C-alpha cells in the first residue's frame, strides 16, 4: 500500500511540474508572447488572439532545400503556441465571402505567391498538427507581397478595411467589410 502511495505521489509531482512548465512558457515568460489585434467600427467588432514568434536570424518562408522555419506548402498555425483565434460579433464579409458571427481558429499553408488561409471550428489548444478537415468553415487564397521592411516579429493588425499579417519581408491582407 505504501508503494502505491509513493507512485501516486510521484506521478502527481511530475504532472504538477509539467503543468507549471507550460504555464511558465505560455504566460509568464513566453518565447512567443501573446498579443491581441482588435478592430471596432460602428457595430462591427473583431478580435484576434495570437502568439508572436520572432525571426531570430532564421529564414521564415522558403523552399525545403533552403531549410526555412516554414517551408512553402506546409501547415502553419499562423503564429505560435496556442491556436490563433478570431472572434467576430456579427456576420462579416471576409475576403468577399460571408463569415457567420462567432469564433474560429486560423491556420495557413504559405506559398511563394499566396497563402491558403483556413478558418476552423477548433479555437483552442496547441495546434502542432493540422486540425481535422471536418471542422473547416472556410478556405481562402490570400495574395502576398514582398515589403521593404523586415519584421522581426510576426504581427497581425488592422489597416483600413483589412486584416494585415506581416513577418520577415512578407505582407498578406484579408479584406473585411
């Protein structure tokens, strides 16, 4: 009986330490800090929760033989750590398609000429792997363009009537109305 108590106690200590590690690395001292992008215009409210990884002298996007962080055509969770989440308070014209009010997870497949952005019903948890295809709400192609400024940290913000995403020397815009 004493042996079982020792095993259970040890397991609880290990689980607690793992939990504290994740709490520390996500919220106390994350390598990719949490940020929010918010848009408020009239009765339209949009909030995006995401984690902002750094370039850290790495090639971010590129062909597989160039050893990039995110190879062209590969799944990318659009940020780091937890799923990037967009919440809208009313139906929205999202890249010229109707997106119903609610919350969605965002991820993408970046290519040299465009990104394929997915909106998914899954809005939480770690997104190391692509979510189940049954939860895909919308899939859109987003043109990208090179920009002169190098962005050290992945950034999502709003400019005019668009969601703007920038990292390294790439910019992608999603029109919203």
